[in-house]
C-alpha cells in the first residue's frame, strides 16, 4: 500500500489463532499493531501482551499498547450486565472525546506506518476499536478499513469530504 493510499485498519482476533492473525495482518500490509485493549490479557494462546509482542516481532510487525484507547472498565462492566449497546456506544464515545492528545498521537503514527487497531471482538460493528479508528479519522487520520479473517471492509460510519 503506498503512502497516499494508507489506511488505518481494525482487526479482532476472536476465532483466530496467532498464526492466522499474523498472516492476515501481513497480507493486508499492516506494519504496526496497536493494541487498544485497556488490559492486554487474553485466554487465547499468544494474545496476551508479552507473547503477542514477541510473536509479532518474529513476523516483522511492530507492537504498541495504548491503554488509554481501551474501553474503561466501568463501561465494559455495565455492558456485560445490561447489554445496552446504545448506552455503551454513547459512553465510550464520550470517553474517547476526552482522549484528544492520545488520538492525535495515533493519527501521527497512522501517517508514518500502516497501523492496525486490535482487540478481541471479531465484529467491528460491536467493538470500541471502530470508534477509536473513527475518532482518528475525524482528527485527520487516514481512511478506516476493517479486517476480517478473509476480507477488508471500508468503514462507512464516518465520511470525510476530500
């Protein structure tokens, strides 16, 4: 992908093993994995912070953990109880608006490398990483593409006039 066509990707590792995750990210041209889990722990082998970083490095991918772009525990915990996606979305978007400096750093990063925001949830439409990516786009970042195990889907949630 050339620099004029750069995108910021999102990708959830649910349902994938580490080898399939890395192969898909590399096939998409990803250079830097940006872990947007508040706590980078996983029950899935290879996806907790240290082993994840090690596996990515062995595949030539950089790793950066940005806990401030994770969903705060109180929002996650309430959603587990009430399953109210509209409330989760509203509260997370209010939270991400308070993270302007971090979002601007993400925008800078996404202009110098092909970055991919990563967390567990496979369905990008039900994951906070989509709102993080859209916030970066709103602050001057590249277009957003959502990776799945087999394809890449352009984000249609936030359109910026060229």
